[in-house]
C-alpha cells in the first residue's frame, strides 16, 4: 500500500501534521518508536510538568495562601503518590486522546523505529525486531529532541541514571521529596521543575553558566523574576559552571556532591544534594533515521530545510525540534499544520516572529516577539509601556500582585514589536498580544479595545496606554 504521507514521530508536531493532512484528504500513516503517542511533550514534558506544577501550587496555597483569605485549614499533608497518580492520569487522558483522533481521521499507525530507505520508502523496525517497508509519496520527519548531555571538566559526559542524577523525565517521577535538589541550568525546565519540588519542601539551588536566569527572555523581566524566586526560596549560583558530580554513600544513603566554579575560575565550591537535575537544554533527535544514507543535509545537528519545510532530498520534509527555531511544542504544531497544507497544495505558513514562550511558575512569565535588547540591537527606536499588577484591581483581589506587563512598540509607527508579562496567568494573557502582533497591530489598537473590568487583562490595556505615557491607573 502506498501512502500520500508518512510522519515519523507522534509528538505535537507529528500528530498535528498527520491530523491536518488527513483532514485535507491525504492518506496518512504515523510511525512511532515509543509505546504511546504524544512524544516528549505529552508523556514526559509539557503535560506532566503542568500537572505537577498545578498540584504543587495547590499544596503551597493550602499551606500559606488561604489564611489571609479567611480560610483556616490544618497544615496540609503531602501524599506524593496521589499527586503522581494525578500526573499519570492527566498524561494518560491526553495520550488516549491522540489515539482517538488517529482513529477518527483513519490515520494508520506503526510501532517501531522509522528509517529512510530510498525515495518514498520508510523501513519500520518493530519492538520485536520485525521489519516492514512502507511506501509513500512524502515523508515528514518529526522526531523531536533529547536531553542535552552535561560534561564535566575533563570533557566526559555525566551519566544520568534518573535516580540520583536526573533529566526532566526523572524529576517528574521521584518517589519521595528530596531534602536538597541541585538544578543545573536556570532556564525554563530548571525553574519549572525546581518550583515543583521547592513547593513540596525541597531546598533548591540552581547553577547557571550565564550571569542571569531565563536566557533569551527580556532582561528586565528576568531580573525581577529572579528576585521573586529568591524570595520564594530559590538559591542561585550564577556565572558558574559544573566541574563534576561525585557519588557518596550507598543505597538509601547515596548522595551527590556537585563541584562547581565561577566561569572566570576565580572561585570554586561544592554542594551536597539528594538529587541533581540536569536542565541544560535539549538537542535534536536524529539518530537511527538513515539521514546520512539518504543524503539529508544537517547543520549543527539540525535538519536543514527551506521555507516550505523541504529538505534537500525530494519528498522528505522536517518540522519541530529537529529543525531551526525554538524547541516549543506549539511551534512544532504550527509547522505540522503548515507542511500538511503545503503537501495538499495550499499555502501553509508560520510567522516565526509571533511564537509565544511561557514559563509556568507562579508567577508565570510569558513573552512574544522582540525583547527590548533585541530591538535596540537592530537599531530600532522603541517606545515602551509598563504597567504593574499592584495597580490592577483583580490582581489585588487575588493577592497576585507580583510582576508587570511590558509592551515594546516601534517609536515611529506604534506597531507592537514585543510583549513581556510577569504575573499570574501570564501564559493566558500573552495570547492577546500574539493575535495583535499577527495582524501587525499597534499599541493604540490595544489601548482602544475595551477590556472587561475587573480582569488581569486590563493590565495589558494599561501597558498599551503607557506606551504613549497615558496610563489611566498610574
């Protein structure tokens, strides 16, 4: 049987691509090496981490946030097993949802490792070693990413056993709360998972190579966020690098000793911990795909594509974490939709200037478009409007006044170039900014749009007013 499209990988990019292709009438199949659909995001990434972030936030609120509201409760007791069951149930529901959608759209699935085997052919090696070859007109590679290795001072890779030394996968499945956790990397993953365990009683120390947290985010937002996290109990060791991790003790008494030094080498120290989370980023997963034999071009580990997601090999396309751009599930989804539409003869497109990023801590951090530093580095004269949540009525009612909204507009045209939010529900509020920017909206457009009162979204409008120095409630 010949397919119109075979998608290798069923993460957000792959499964969305397959569904959109099927909607457009293409006979579609998916090859997935893991036992369940959904990739890293649904199984050991976005979804389980949000389940634990929500549950741990509820635990912390019960312990510290209810009394000021007049709700008096006994100190909460942690049932970690029940919390993990909530996480697993959440994952299961989402994974089963993808399987249902495949059935609904008559998408065939094959379990096993997919490998390119010449023009229009995909070899699938099943879990039992059985091999079958599928024929197709087009192939989309959507195999995602893997944990980036951390190397010690000698250059040797530090082994992750998911018990003492963890990746994000292990940090989502601990059987007990560690007394002390060292997080290597103060980016999105490290801060989210560090927040989960800090809320549950763990002492968290984050070691970051740069002199700031959240690389890539607006510097002013990141600096304010760092102060909030420190007030919550995070301990940051910035401009520092890990030299090595040693194991001490045995069995239940085994611990890790993390050696680190300042980047300039002036100082060095050690930290003993019950667990170490390696959160230094991710790398494209391109192993075992037969890319070299097929002649697919790579650049710095990523598959090279053109504006239509096509590789240099006819009929082979790639999307998501294996290609250029941010490693974000929603970016992969957009690319999946776009390439499916292109293959169906439509004009698929992704606007890479309007891809939001969110950190799901409390408060949340969300951003879309240029940072202030980006705009200035490009020589753009900007007008900036800021509005604090301390001046927002709904935020006060919620006791969620940490943070602010920051809007960056072109000083000459008033077009919004970037929006950055630190505050409660920032991940929800950022969608308004994305829609505005998708249609090249101005700060005036946002300021002239009526917002319901009282809502957190009014802070967006006030920040837009502030671009022209006319915020109402400041």
